[in-house]
C-alpha cells in the first residue's frame, strides 16, 4: 500500500501503521533505504525530511509513505 503525505515546513506528522500488534512483534521503518526504529513521528519538518518512508511489518502487507515538505 502506498500513501502520500504533504506537510508544510515546520509542521509535525505521524505516519500510522494501522496495526496494533503483529504476531511476531517486529516492525521495521526505513527512510530512503536507511533503517530507523520505533514509532515514527516527524516534528519540525524540513525539506530534508522529504522522501519515501517504508514500513515493514512481519506477516502483514508492507506500506510505503511518500512525504513531501513544502
């Protein structure tokens, strides 16, 4: 599933995974192919935060967020 998010510079956004708990409890986030961990809330967003955020949840469909900062 792909989802586009557009925010203004300086705003905050939370990318929701729509899953309360996975069977194996493994949730992986990637930003432009770099592994990041935990819940993902972006605060005080800048242009450098624009890009593809990939959410991988074991035993559940993957989800990709494209974040555009204006």
